[in-house]
C-alpha cells in the first residue's frame, strides 16, 4: 500500500528555525513529507527540486494541495494564522508557545474542535522528543528513591539561533483575510501584540518588567520550562521570582510522587542572556544516591549534542559517571515522525495545543507571584 505523503506549506520560511532545521529535516523524511510552498521573502534554498515560493500567507493557507501548515511566524501571529489554517481544513504545527495568552490558546483549542476534515494542532518543541531525554533521562529520574532538589538553568550568549539572544525582528508581509478576526485575534498587525499582552495582564499596567518577562518566557524560557514540566509536571506554587531584565530567576515548589513518599522539594530556575558566547543550560535532578542531568544548547542551534549524565557511587565508594548522547538531528527527526504518526495514524502526541496550555498557566503563576511581590524580592514570610 502506498504511504501517505503530507504536503507541507511553511509560514515564516525566512526564520532561522526553518532554514537551519526544519526545511532540511523535512527533506530527509521525504517518505512522509513534501514541502510544497513557502511563505518567504528570500530565495536560494539549497535543493534541486525547490518548492513554490510566495509572499502571501493567504496563498499558502488556501493552497488546495497543502495538507499541513508549519506556523513559524512570530508569537503574536500564532493564533491568527493557526485558526485560519484550521478553518481551511489544514493540520498545523505551530512553534512553542502556542500563543501568548491563555484566552488566545483556548480560542485555538476551540477552533481545532470544530475544524473541518479533522484538522489537528501539534506544538513544535523538539527538545522533548530527543531520544536521550525520552529513553534515558526520564527513566533515570523515575528510578530515584526520592527527589531532594532540582535546578533548571539556561544562561545564553548571543546567537542567531534564537530571538531571545538577538535584536533581529521578524515581520509579516501580508495579513491573511479569514474569519479568525471574529475569534478575537483581529487583523490589524500593529495591534496584535498589544492586544495579546492586555489579555495576559488583564487590567494591569503593561510595565516594562511585565512585558520583558512575558516576551522572554515566550522565546527562550518556554523551551526550558517545557522540558521541566515534561519531567516533573507543573509546580505546586512559586515562592519567589526575580525580574532583572535580561536575567530572571524563580523558586518552584513541588511535591514528589506518592510512590516516593510525597515529600516536598524545591526547583531553582535561573535564566538570562548576555554577551558571552556560550550556552550554559541544563536540567538537573538530585536524589540521595544519584544525580541525573541533561545538558543542551539553544533551540535551533545546529551541530550540537544533547547528553544525559548520571552520577552515583559505585561499590567501592567512588564516583561512577555514565553519559548518553543524542545529536540535534535526532530530536527534530523524532519530533517529525511523531507529528506524522499523530496526523496520519491517529497516534497520541504529548505536545498538543491542550498540553501547550499548561505552559501558559505556568507563565501566569509566575506573573501572579511577581505581582504579589509588588516588583520587590520578598521571602515567603514577607
């Protein structure tokens, strides 16, 4: 039986994520995907059978040959064009986060429920599909007798691989005319970000610190917190948050699983960007007899390895360290294989729009704690 090949239209094809990662990854999986049309203002993709290129988003979404839309436009356009694609009966893979506000994400989920042809939404967060994360890190964490402490850290220098560390701005060349405006997104490009931020901070001043924190979480932070949430779930509460743009930190409080006694533990989250050319990023979980860590680079950074390190004491009382490594290609190809199985075979996927809503709820917990502190640093005792 001939295998179904999904024809793909890509919005935001000029972005680093598409040019460096997803376009070549889709080409490598040509038994599953064929890139049919690109929304782009550039040219020169290095392949012998180039897809059609257009400057019109509307043209991509309503191309009758396209089955799947990749939405890699800036965050403020996620809702508008994801809903437009769903209304056109197209599946959508949208870059994490799904959108900026909880209400916006719920509108996307509602549109998915009523989409013609059973169109679905998949959220791109390849780090959660890296084999050494799925097959080693999560299993080693599950084997801990108890979790005492955890740390999630990402201090990154300048790099074109992610917008959090560059001043480059992406633009949309054409507004898509669709009924998505009736769902609250609107079609006035100049006001989309403002309206979404007003939803995020309903009734509050859009202060510089609030906006900076929101935009950072929606760029670099969502990838790290998504990995944390995949491993440990959503924290019970947050006791402290520091906003010192472009550096941020927070203390998350968890309750361990009932199988491990339900003990409380703390995770310290620290992140930020500077001008030092390096990426110091990892998620580490500390038990009594074992420490499990996963180290990674910036999202969309090519040619980097992701590795898991397990440290424990051997029978002679000496440190025993084991490492497991995955390449950056492994994560993106596994993500795309999962996407294909989700859309074609009906298999479950963990990075759905409903799952992505949990990231926005975690962001809201952080915003609420910042408001409780009134912009100061306070302990739980005040």
